[in-house]
C-alpha cells in the first residue's frame, strides 16, 4: 500500500514497495518468454479481441503484442526492441537476463545491501563479462565458412531449408555489402504463401503492372523511378476559367505528352511511380509497350534505385533534355511479373549487389512465423560475420558465471553482491533452456561447471536431445558474439535503471506541470 497521500488523492509508493512491485513485474515479463528459449522451446499463442491469432516463440514478437501498462514492463519491452533493432536476434535472452538482474539485485537490497553498492557491483560484473566475452570470440572471415551455416541453422530454429536460403542469399550479396553498417540482410527476406523457397540477385516490388496490356516481362530493362505522381501540372479551377490560364494548361499538357514521348525515345521500358499515373500516361506508355508500376512503397523504390542505379526524379524533372534524363536511368538484366504471387521481380541490376530471399509457406497461418525465423537466421549470420562467434548452447554463459564468482571473491566488500547478481542472471537463460529440454537445470548446471573446470574449456554444455555433455563447438553450436554482447549490455543498463527507481508517484494528469506538484506530508 502507498505510505503517503499527495494532493488530490495521488499516491506515492514507499521504497521497498516500489522495489517489490518492479521486481514482480520483471518476473512476469520474463516468465512469459522463458518457455520459448532453446532448441526445445515451445510456442506462445497470442489472441487479440477480434480473435486473430499469432503463434510464435520469437521473443520480440511476443513482447510487441503483449498488453502491458506498467512502466517497468515497458522498459523491459523497449530493451528487447533495442536488441532487435541493433542485431536482429537475442531478444529472449536480453529479456530473461534483464528480468533476472532486477530480481537478483532486488533480493540483495532486501537482505540489507545498499542499492548503490548493488548497482556498482552490477556495473562491474557486466563490464568484466563483456570484456571476457569479446576476448573469447572467434572471427569469421569467409562466407564459405561452415560455421555460418551452423549459425543460421541455430538461429533459424533448426530449419535447414531456411539456413540454406539465408547462406545462399548472403553469398549473392557478398561480404563487403554485409559488412556495411546500414545494410541489413534480414530486410531482404519476404515470406509468401503457396510458393517454394527461392533466392535471386535482385529486388522485389510488391505490385504488378498497371494493366494487363502492358508487358509481363522485360529483357535489358531501362528503368525510370518517379518519386511523384505521373501527371501534368494541376491548375486550380479559377485559373482554368481565364483564357491565359486555359492556354497555360494546354501548353503544360502538350509538354507532358512530349516528355512521355522523350521517355520512349530514351528506350525506357519500365517506369516505377511512387504515387499514381493519369489516364493519358497509361494510354501512351501502354501503346509503347512500357511496363508501369504505380504506388511503389518508398522502401521498395529505394531498393530498386540502389540495385539498378536509377535516381529518383520528380515529374517536373521530365522537362529536362534527353542527355540529362539519361543520367537518372537505371538498368537491369530482366524484369518478370509473377501473376500468381502478384509481385514483380527485377533481376541483375547494374549497381549494388542486392538479393531477395523468398520464404515459402504452405498456409497463411505459418507465413509470418517462417518469415521471422528466416529474418533471425539472416541477422545472426550477418552479426557473426561482423563481430565473430562464441560457443552456444549456454556454455559461454556458464563459464562467464564462474569467472564472475571468482571476481566477487577477489573484490569482497558490498559491491560483490552486485557481481553475484550478474552471475545468477547469466545462468538464467541456461536453466530455462535445460528445463525446456526436459532436464533438471541444477543437475545439468553442476555437471557442466565441473566438466568445464576439469577440461579447462568454455565450450562444454549438453545435448538437448540426449542430455549428454558435449563440446558445443565440435557439434557446430555457435552464437554470434554481437548478439550476446548487446543482450548483456542492454540487460545491464535497463536493470540498473529499474533498481535506481526509489519512489513511484502517480501524476494527477498527463498535462501536469512538473513545477507545480504540491506534495503534502
């Protein structure tokens, strides 16, 4: 219960009540996704008020659709979203570690450890774990490295076809493109119902030609990208009522027709338009055998330009001379409309290497989940290429926990309790994974800790099928180092932010002036 009432009946929670409330919220969020982690993790069914269903075990998808209102819940959900935005994978791990850090830190505070000392220890423990994690990562130099296939297979939840699709797409794009900071291979993944997996060098526009009389395929495409509506200059009604205005309209329309004729003379045979085209343009371009695709999304238009070398122009720019317009054109080997899937593929662009990965699904219910799995695999592969790999299967977390136990013993003092909180939080994903696989988590943990010390290896974990202890690196079980690094860093930051909350005050309304809060003791 709140310890004091403020003006207008507003409430203020006391320190320990706040801590307990925040910890309970963190545990609830974590428990929602704990059952999904690992190779034997199960799915969650999300149902909205209209009866629409989403079935998934993807952490960020679950958290995105959850109906949460508590501010601490929002902080943890935002941490998962930050993980997704940065590396595209590891959202479940980040959520579980963050929630466990809050719970373990709160437990130490309730025992009497000053919260500032707990936070100090958490920061120290996270920093040490990050340093050791980086020091134990292994670089991946070539796209032919088998470990990239293993990474994609693990992140794609054991779907061999998706792993193969992602690796093939990565090789089409090339290592240099994958290392570019702004490029995301996951953006090239598109799922379609009723088709087979396919990957090609090129881009996809989720539209068809304006009408059936236009060609459905092109060879040696010359492409114009119009970032505008393709129509003559629009004059208002008042201007049209004057003789001068009407004459100007006729001149503008004639100029527009001349511009369309100039496109034909330039050899343009594909026009992609951001908005719509008017009837005159449709008629002229159809007769000339030019394919026109209208209402192309800005994202797809950008990809089209990157791949073919086209430069976006406004309709007014079509007044320029032919030699100027030629500089704005893009080129591709082939264009093909898929009538069944209702989209257009542009193959073999002459500019940047881009690939499209089409993920096939048998029914509409599994389309989105297949797409999520493929995107996770693509993100994991790209992260591994950029930042290296570490032992998977929870092996490295168990080893790091042992290192932090040594650090806490060496440091002593009150801050060591915060270091131990990090240790326990690092073990949480492993214990969830062991439990999901049908084994006793504590028993497996004890066996693995002993085996790692005996063999002096940080890559010992267990086989999710048999339960036997294995060297995960010898069995092709890896995790991308950036996924682990960012998950731990994000979890540490959000946990510290939550533990620093001393009091929660309910504001009287959304428009409350922070300088006009009247607290009555």
